[in-house]
């Protein structure tokens, strides 16, 4: 065999190996899928959004991991888990735990409210209402659950609601009594409480209105002064706070009450950036992901102001507003209120 022929065969073999490695690398990238960490309360709508998105990207496998939003963030900061998108039930989780070290920007996209959900078989189900709920929950034969404030925004929002109720109803000591009761029923995220409610281990749970509606539960709507829903009551909400675990082990931060607003971002080291941007564009489109969120009981807020506007990728800038654009922001709030008005017509309140 001539040297020239040997050289050609070696070159072909090397080229073949390079081709195999390229194909394998591409296959691994696709098989690893688009990785989304998300709040438990986004489980229902995100499942539907992923299904619709898959119609356009049929070859893509989407991996969704639900957890308390703070735990989602810690998977990135503490465990160095790969993630393409993180959708938090509290946009400030992204601001405080991920920006600037692990993410650059944050888009607010939905809102919600805290309710007290229950089943037909719950103790005192026929007696509880928006005026006596705290007395019912304090009864010895009634068990209620909430999520862990250090893991899940719904957990510290339940604490905010309970603390605000003490002030709203002028009941000194009410918050301490409620927070001291039934601690054994605290779970990592609010949707973990649903199974306990279903089997009768719990009578009532603090959760989001969207979760209650998605699971066809009965629920008590609370006064706007305590349910963390309305922007006009922001000054009242910020009068309460809770101490939470900080970014580093052994540290603490103070979390102050604010209206419920969800946020989404793409971590700096997202392994599938191009695909993540395509998914985010789908999620944040009012006629696509936005319509699905609305159908599942979450008011769509896009576009909303953000102080990270300049850092948002150009393809997503249309879904946000620079801080200070109050006129367009007001129109967003007006649209959200109109949506809420329509939902109230369709949903009978207990």
C-alpha cells in the first residue's frame, strides 16, 4: 500500500470519527432537552404551553422541574444545575438570588392572589367565610397547611397574609396564634399540600387562587388589603416582613410584602440559549402563552416595566418596558383589570 493511499485512509478515518463525535454531540444536546425550573403554581399552564410549543418544535424534549421558587434558584446558585429558563412565582427571587451573578435580566409576566382553599369534606366547610376564616382555622379539630417560607414564595406570602389580617381585623396576637398552629403541615411548596387536602389530612390550605381553580377546589377570597393582589395596596403590603435564609449559608435577609408578580429569566450559562429564547417568545406572547396563562387563572401582565430592560435580549425587548413608562404600564394594569372583571363574571365567589 502506497504512502499516499495510507494517508488518504487515515484522513478518511479521522474525518469519520469527527463526524460521529459531531453527531453524538448534537444528539446529546437535543436529548438533554430544554430545561425549565418553575414554581409549582405554574405547573398546569406550563404543561399546556410546552405542549403547544412542541407543535412547532416537535424534535425538542422539554424537561420541567417544579419546586418552590427559592429552591429553583438555589439549584442554580448552590448546586450549579444546568437550566435554560427559570420562572418564579415571585420576580424578586430572580432579582435577589440570581441577578447579577447568575442572570442579567427579569421580565414580569403574571399575577395572582392568596386564597384559603378547601374541599367539600373539610371541617366547617359550610360555615367558613371571608369574615370568620381565622376563627375557623384556630379551632382544635381543624387542620390547615402552608408552604415553607424559606423554600417557596407562597410560604412567606401566607405569613404576610396572616400578619396583615391581624392588622386589618384589629385582632392583636392573631398572627402569632395562627403561625404557631399546625407547623407539622408545612411543606416545601404549596402544591405539595393538595394531596393532604385530598385525603382529608388537611381541611384548609393557603394557596394561590389559580391553583385552587385549576384543581376545582372551593376557596375563600380574602380582602384585597391582605391577599397581596392589588398594586394600589402596595403601601399596606410593605408594612409586614419576614426573615428568610440568605444567599449564603448562615445568612438572613428580610423579605417585605409586595403585590404578587411572577418573573422569568434565562440564566447566563443556559445550555440551549437559542431554543430558550424561542420558548420565552412563545410564553410571553399574549396570543400564545399569555392566553394559556389567562385560561388557567393567572392575569397576564406583559409588557411590564423592569429596571433590567437594557440587559434583555433584543428578541424579547418587546415583552418589557423600561422603568418610567407609566402610561403604557397603566394600560397593562387596565388590561389586567378587565381580564379580572371577566373572570369574576364567570367565577362565583364563595
